[in-house]
C-alpha cells in the first residue's frame, strides 16, 4: 500500500479507474504556483502565531522555496496522488521528512483550492483587462484616421443612415470599455480570502486570517467559513464577463467577414489573417475571424456548465466543485487567445473608403434628412414628411432614379398625389439633405457621428485609458 492520506481510513487504494476518474491533476497545473503561495502564507501564519514550531515552519518554507525554483516538473505523481495539494505535500515530505505533516495544520484542501483559484484568477483578469485597454487604444487610433470617411450604418442589415468609419469603430470601443469595467467590478468579489475556512467550519487553532489575507494580497477575508469553501459565484460571474467580451469580439468578426465579401467590398483583410482554398486558387477566406466567431461560443457553453453544476450543490464543499475549475481555465484561455488575435486582426484591416462612401450615398440611406428638412422648412408634422419621403423612395426605386434625380418638382407631384400641399423646397437644399457627408456633419449632438462629436468621444475614452 502506498503511503498516503487513505491509509488510516481505508485498507485499500482506489481502483486505477476510480483514481483517474476523480483526479484533478490535469487542471491543477494551473494552480501549481498559487498553491505554493497559499502554503507559504499559511505556514508563515502558523509560525507567526506560534501554532507550529518556528524551526519546523522554516524547514517547510525552504522546501516550498526550492519547489518554486524547481517548478512543476519536480513533483512526483503516482496513482495515489489525488491532486496537486497532495503532490506538493509529498514533495515537502521528501525534503524534510514527517515534519512536513505540520503544514496541513488548520488547513483543508477545501479552503486551499478555493484560495488558489482566486489567486490565479485575479492575475488572469488583470491580464485580460490590459488586453482590452490595448485593443481600445488601437481602435481609438484607427478611428482617428477615419473621422471624415463616411460609411453606411445598418439596421436589420439594411441600409439605414450614413455614419463614419470612425463612429462605427468607436461603438466597439464603448462595448469593450464596458467589458473592461465588468471585469473590474468582478475583481472585487474574486480578490477575497477563503483561507482559514478549513474544511467548512474553520478550526480551533488560533489562526490569524487577517495575516494570511495581507500576505496573499487579498482585499478582505470571506466572513463565513461555509460560504468561503463552497462559493464559486465569483467563477460564474467572471465567465459571464468573458462571454460578454467574447460576444463583443464575435460581433466584430461577424462584421469583418461580411465586409470582406465581394458583395460588400468594404474592407481588405490582411493576408496574415486569411486563408486560401486547396482547390479554388482565387480564394481569400477570413478563417481567423470565422474561428474566433466559432470559438467564442465555447465560453457560452462553459458558463452554462458552471451554473448548472453550481445549482445542484448543497452546502458546503462537494467534489462536483472540482469539475467547475477546468471550465474556468478553458473559458479564460479561449477568451485570452480570441482577444489577442481579434485585436491584431481588426487593427490590420484596410478600409476601402471609396466603397464606404459609395454605399453611404446610395439606396436612400439619407432619406431621413429629406424628411427632416420638410419639417424644418415647412413646419409639417414628421409623420406627413415620413409618408411623402416613403412614397418618393418607392417611386424613385421603381423607376430607377438615384438620389441626384430627386427634384423639388418630383417631390411636389408626390405630395399633391398624397393629398398634401406643395412644399416648394429649394433644389440645392434637397441635394444637400441627400448628401451623406452633409448628413453626418449635421448630426452634431452628443453621441453623434459628426467628426467633432467622434473626436470628443475619442478624447473622453483617452481620459479613461489614461486613468486606468
Ligand atoms: N481537487 C479538489 C478540487 O478541485 C481539491 C479539494 C479536494 N477536497 C476534497 N475534500 N477532496 O476541488
């Protein structure tokens, strides 16, 4: 029989199958360094409070230091090792003998694993936040190059109203800013210390939870030991934040895919982010964007898995909780990779500004402004103007007329046909209203696409970037 924690309670080990089935070793690689930190803080606290002998504590601490230097490869895994916590304890035992057994005084793997996950997660959150800030910075710069470049905005994927490329890009920047802020808020609930909750009811040893909280850089300790070992809502919340981020990224990819088609012809993707076909030599396919769109879906699945495991768990620790963690690591990995590649891909896109302008001026995307000048110049109700312009577009489209062919005479014929008075609008005013550049210029309200308003939005987000 191998020497391990089972020997007291059991006469046999698990079957190999059961051992493998219950092992968390694969996912535990993620918390290896954090587990050393947790053990270090706990042992230091045991020393400081006099719960264990200072010499023994020092031996444990130097063995942990050695392990930190030697790395994960120094651990020995035989089938009796359930998880990284046992492997680390075994390592310390191999260095200092049975004295290692003192390190587990007043500690359980239950509070230990919860602490480790939080330690790793807070670093990963910060890493993703930095990635988001870099992406926003790149977008703001890119937008600066396209402040005056008109483009078509869509609703229902139908031509809606003219905007600028900059205004569209800055919409993504705003969504990313919220994704950042969501993680910022979640961080407050991640950076809390479960250590000292032990198995679920703390311990009778006079441990100092405030000390381990300080040593591990947590903002506070979790106040209830039962909550401390079993709470994983901080994971669900983080993964939700990641689904939101990946939704933003996936939507960007969806547009890049559409825009790069021959039919849209709005952008040219960089060759570095394109693939070709094994049979059709002409192909330039947006595979990276497609895979980013596909992979971001994985994160949604992970969120559902995590929530579904959590909802069936009675207080306190249940082994099901172990099954949550790999889904967290996977969600983080997919999100980090997707954020990184979508950042580089979007920032390397070339806009076909002529094609953007052409689309903005066609298909009566400027019709709202024609209705607006009727209201402004002749003080008619907007609904009446809406009706007249709707009919203008209907007849113009049927007879293949373009925006340039709309005259005051044509408008008045339709107005009269619908039972309204003639409007007698100036032809130049009409053409101005139908011009996409003029449309954009006069949308000068807060949040609007006029170049100076987008410039203001860029300034505001730069202030945010500087503060973060
Ligand atoms: N591998 C376990 C997990 O991830 C560590 C805690 C094990 N606790 C236990 N009582 N078996 O949850």
